[in-house]
């Protein structure tokens, strides 16, 4: 049987145990609101989706097809050129891919040109009957028959095969015109038209008038030269 003092000590110990348990239980409950507030002080998390950079398309310069540099012999230049033709006459040297604009005093402006491929060269004398800036292109029926994929019409502009300027020869389908493919100057590539760089055809266009005489020399001269070499 417990004495009065022992009972008192036992009751105090029980109360102390209950108090400590209550404190331990109550502690986390009071701290809970703080842990709930904590996330609101953090900056919002931002997510980014990687977008690969697409290469920028480089626009081709208006009036020129590329930065291609013509060989020295095909660049526009004033040269000695003996001719009985009057100044202002245009002479197409088909075999050597030159166009001469005759000047006075035995001089001429020489331009590098592209001419007709094998089987499409021609010769003779014509005159300029029409001039056009940034001309539309309507391929003739014969060309469409050979190349049915060609457009039936194409509006003038930097992407047009006739380039920046065109000078129409007589009543033929042939023209002296520009090109957006300057690498074809000095070659035999066309269906009979004479092509210059857009820069050169613009220069020639400013000198030539409707009615200008145009002489196209035959291709046979080159063939004769080759036969002699062989």
C-alpha cells in the first residue's frame, strides 16, 4: 500500500508524462501552417521548349543571279575592233561568245554572252523591233514541245529566265536578254537567244534603240578553226 508521499510522487510523474506527450504531439501541429506557406515564397518554375534555329535564306541579289565572278575575258570592256559597220551596230560573235557594240574610231564595247547550244545556233541580220524592262516570258510552242514541263507564261521579275532586260530581234522568237545564271555566260546553252548578265544587258539596253542593226555571225567559223587545229 502506497504511502501518501509515494502516491503524490507517482501522480506527479504521471502528469509530467502526459504533459510531455501532449507537448510533443502539439509541436508539429503548430508548425504545420508554416510548412504550408513555404512554397508560396519560391519563384514560379518556368519550363522552356528548345526550338532549333532555322538557317536564314539568303536572298539572291536583284538583278544578278549570284556572286559568281565572270572570267576576265567575258567582262564588259572597250577593245579595238575594226569594222565597216556604223557606230551603234551590234555584232554577235557566236563562235567566241562575244557581243560587240560598235563605237567610232575602230573601237567597240565587248560583252561576254551565252549563245545557242549545238543545233540551235543561227546567223543573219536582224533589227531590234521591241525593248522591254523585266519582260514577261511566254515560251514558244516549239520550246514547250521539247520541254513540256515549262510554264506557259511567267511574269517578269528577278526569277524570270529573260532577266532584267530584253531586246526582241525582228519577227523571230530570238532575243538579246539578261539571265539570272551568270555562270552560263561563255557557254552554248540556249535555244537560240543571246544572253548577257543582268548588269551587262542593262548597260547594252541603255545604248540600243529600236531599229538598231544586229548582225549574228555563223557558228561555222569555230568549226573551221577546229578543223584547222586537228
